[in-house]
């Protein structure tokens, strides 16, 4: 299942999914790679639990800490990993 998450404070996550049996934030970026809300959630596991982030946008493939970054054209791999 896919969920959307928002708070009155302005914190907003595009999608929250279960990926590889873990809670995963999914952010889709058209231009700007800023994921301020997702970084807030990742930095407060005591409030939101242990999560990770998949960022989709005009980027190269990279993985650092709990953030996997992939370009739009490779989203098909999400179901195969």
C-alpha cells in the first residue's frame, strides 16, 4: 500500500511505502533535490521510527546513509531489488 503523510507544521512526504519489509519514504523531485521534510523524519527516529528514503529525480544513482537516489528512468528496478 502507498500512503501520503502531512502535518499541520508543513512537513510533507510524497509517499510512504513498505519496501523490502521496511518503512520507506519515497520522494519524487522534478527539479530541486531538496528533501527537507524527509530529512526531518530520518533524523528523528524516536518520533517516526527507523525509516529510509528513496529519492527519484534527475540524479545519478547513489546510496548514502539511509538515502537511495535513482533517476526517473530506473524506477522499474524498485520492484526487482
